[in-house]
């Protein structure tokens, strides 16, 4: 394993959805770059495994802890952020937890309860995380802070495979992040949205399984001919969290192998 590079040295970071594909890879890179990391997830079992993994692969990590948090509950989010007060306050939050429900469908078939569930986690969760990060940054009189919110390429381009609640929720994340970036710019608090393309994570890959047709329908859109990897998102998040991106604010930070810029036809 590479030695600590220190690009996030001394920063206190929170990562939500830390037990999942992107969240775990980001936790590992953050720890390796010298950040103190608080890993948060709604699934306690998965979180315990993820924490153990980070400690195993980054034994030199300065401080890595975990906390159970359902991001759709404001009291949970508040407790999560305030738990970093004793660390010296939060510098970075990666509002990354999100769901795409199996029953999410088109305008006709999406059940209202699936719409509400998706928006409670994907949109309200990001709002609560952003709100309590701002309160913490102010409480600790920080001159700078970085908030990264996970949106998706479906906030930028329409998907022909319908998932209406999810798509609308990610559009909301993008618009909300942009406004927060402008409102808080003079306080030194940066907000950027990460827009990943479909990834090679268990979530999607288990669902695609051995169905070659389903897989091809998606792969064909990638100029590279492949899905992205979670770690390729994590590298972008390290940049957005670090002071290297000090003049990057309000962006739709697209990490998609060129997918949203492509007109690709089958060979
Ligand atoms: P994942 O399912 O592997 O991880 C998501 C994590 O969020 C899980 O550990 C889950 O337990 C947690 N979570 C779910 N509901 C929660 C809640 N209410 N409170 C706290 N944690 C909760 O998915 P991933 O691929 O790592 O996705 C992370 C983010 O990236 C999501 O916002 C997702 O929408 C987005 N995204 C993923 C892809 C992809 O292809 N994987 C593409 C674009 C965007």
C-alpha cells in the first residue's frame, strides 16, 4: 500500500453511505491522505465490516471511526456532525448515501411511497448533511470547508431505462448543490456535486448478472466500452475535498469516462 500522501492532513471528514461501493473506497483514500474519517451508514453490519477494512488497509490512519446514521432523519444527521465537535469540528462532508429502489419505474408505475422514500434519503439526506455541515463550520469558525454531494449522470442526461424517482432526486441534488455553493461562497464553504456514471459495483452488477443483452444496452454508451470503478469516483472526491480544488465551486463534477459527451453506436 502507498504511504500516506497527506493531501487531507489534519482535516476532519464525514462520509455517508460509507459502507457502500463509493463510500468505502473514498474512506480508504481519505484515511490514506491523512484525514480523520467518520464513516456513517444506516447498515450497522456493513459499517462494521467497512470500518475493519479501512483499518486493515490503512493501518497508519490517524483516526477512523464509525457511526450509525439514517440520513433521512435530521436528528441522526445532527448527532453525526456534532459528534465531530470533540475532534475540532467538521472540515469536509461527503453526502454520498443514496438509494435506487427496485420498484422505481416510469411515471405510471412508480409507487408514491417509493418516490417519497427515495427523495427522503437522496434529497433530504443531502440537505440535512449540508445544513449541519454549515452550522458546524460556523460553530468552529472555519475559514474553509468542502461539501461534496453525490448526484449522478442521470441528473444531466435522460435514461431510457426508467427510474423516475431516482432521476428526479439526483436533479434536485445538482440544483441544491449549485445554490448552496453560491450562497456560502463568501464564507469559504465550497459545494460541488459528483456525477458518477453507472459503475462496476455490486449494486448494479448483481442486478445485471449474466444478462448479456441488459449489460450491452448500457456498456454501448461508454466510449471506453466499460463501466466505471468506485475508486475512480473516490479519487475525484479526494481532489474536491482537498485544498487543491480551492477555486472549484458549484460544479457538476462529472466522472463518467466521457459517457455524457458521447454519441456511440454498436460496432
Ligand atoms: P451502494 O448501495 O454500494 O452504497 C450506498 C450506501 O448507502 C450503502 O452502504 C447503504 O447502506 C447506504 N444507505 C442507504 N440508505 C441510507 C440512509 N438512509 N442513511 C445512510 N446510509 C444509507 O451504492 P454506491 O454505488 O456506492 O452509491 C453511492 C452513491 O452514488 C449513491 O448516492 C448513488 O445514488 C450514487 N451513484 C451510484 C452509481 C452506481 O452506478 N453505483 C452511479 C451514479 C450515482
